[in-house]
C-alpha cells in the first residue's frame, strides 16, 4: 500500500494490502466547511432527507444488542448510561449502600469514610472513555466502551490527608465482590482487587465516583462508589469500592498477575521470546462507525478515535487499500478532556459502484500508530486482551 502522509515510523508497520484494485477518489472536508457536517458540538449530523445509511456487509455486531455501543447507530458524543457495558468477575455484592470506605496500610492515619462524607468533599465532573480490556476481541464484543460524565472527588487529596508513608509504592483497591481462588491446592476467599502505581501521573486524575451522567451509579456499575481511572482499561476501574490499601511492594492478585495479562511474542535470532504485560493504559484506537450516501452521490464516513490521554495527531482512512489520507477531527464539546473520544468525518467523492473496503487508523503525538492485524503487536498476541487492531469495514455501493 502506498503511504504518502504517514510519519517515518510507519515504514516499520505492516499495513493492509489492497482488497480491490479499483481507483477511488478521496476528499478531506475543509475545516471551514465542517459546520456542514455537524448539527451540534456533541453529535453526528442527522441524516438529511433522501440520504441513506450503507450497512457494512461484514459487520457481525448485533444491531439490537443492549449494554454496548452499536457502532452503526452511534450519534451522541456522550454515551447514555443504559448503553454502557457491564462486566464483573465474582458474585455481585448485596446492597452496599451503608458501607464505608476504609483507607489502610502505609498511612499515618487509617481512615474510614461514609458515602455522605465523600459526597461532602470537593466534587468535580470529568468526562472520560471507559473501555473494556477485551473490547474488540470479537466482532460481537466490539462496543464495550462508553464516553461518560463521571462525578466524584479526586483520590489523591484523600490519601494525602491520611498521610502517605514515603516507602509506599502502590495503591491497592478492593471491591465488595468476592470469589474463591485456589492457591497450591487450597481455596481462599478473595475480593476483586487491582492496584495502581502511587507515584505515576495516573494518580493525578483518578477519582472516587458516585454519579454517572448526572445520576447516581446503578448497582451493576458499582454503586455506591467506584474507582475511575481515566486512560486505563475498565478492569482498573474497581466497582463496589470498600477498601484502599497502600503497600510497599507490588500487588500480585489474580487480576494483576494471572488474568488481564497480555501474552505477546517477539521474534529474535534465537527464537520467539514471550512477554507478559499488564492490561493497563488504553491503546490508541479508532473505528469506522457508519457510512452515509449523501444526496449528491458522495459517501460520508463517520467514526471515533480515542487514546490513553495522549493527544491525537491524526486519524487516517484508506479505501480499497489506497493511500492513507487524513480525516477531519470534529471540534470537541466544552466538557472534552484528554481522555474523551474524538468524532471524525470524511467525504468520499465520486465513489464507484461495487464492493469496497474502508479502514481507519489513529496516530498520537508520540508517534504511536494503531496497528493492523498483520502487525506483530497484534499477530503475535495470544491472549484476549488489548485488541486495538484496525477494523476493516466492507460496503457494497450501487448506482
């Protein structure tokens, strides 16, 4: 595939080969005319009269699926709470409304807080993407993501008031949900738990959250209190939070060492070397959400892109394996943050009839590029998690 606009780093990436040899004409919509593509700062435009959506012929995502974003129906920049995916690993807890949050471990003043006390602290609302670590691992599980408003209080000031021991290096978060784990033939009851590095930037944005999109958290989404970790996969966003423990060594519970770990191979002169890494910060990703046949015969392509908080440099598309071309990034709404997704649009001028492929990729300001399925980052991955590969859409155009 030709690549006229990508940075030098892309020469080391494997990109999709041409699906068809037909010529295509691609057009980037000028920023000055972007208003024609948007009906508001936080939506895609409604279809105009006599416009029609072109379905993807290879889309296996059920169009009536609940608790997921259905990409071909995506319009709102803010995801409704009822569309947010729900995943848990142990038995859901009983009513935890009256429970306290305990702060223990390497602190000067161990603390116990009620929800009322937490609500009485300085609050803020922060919009961020929540994405499941397994999102995209299959076509049927490709909408496990949401761009939501999270209301709560910052975590770090609460820990600082408890007095952080200078030797502490990690913060472990325990949920109320419990299950049994076997260790060397013995069975033990364990709480769901994940940890975060204490002295990393992630702690600056981590929140204790009690509202989503302006409403109290529902039980399935972690009521009365959950952790919000912008820029990290959802497994880190511990639900039903009841204890925070500061420790001076790495926490190695099931969901930090055995599950939610990515196994990826690296080819070397001496053979394949296998690496295991934690499912942590979100990988850069984009997806084509839908295609619209306009009244002028051109095709409008719309999609979304997101990162771990690193700014996007660009989003590009390729049609039928032709050159990568920049799309137009939609101006963000007022509550956009580094951790929200970005909507993008593109107009394909004078498309030809027949079968076509469309693929997008995102590039951030650190030069990281969303990989193709042939890239070793994806091709050598052996586990379910971090499926950030480019998504190929297929459409059929008629005269």
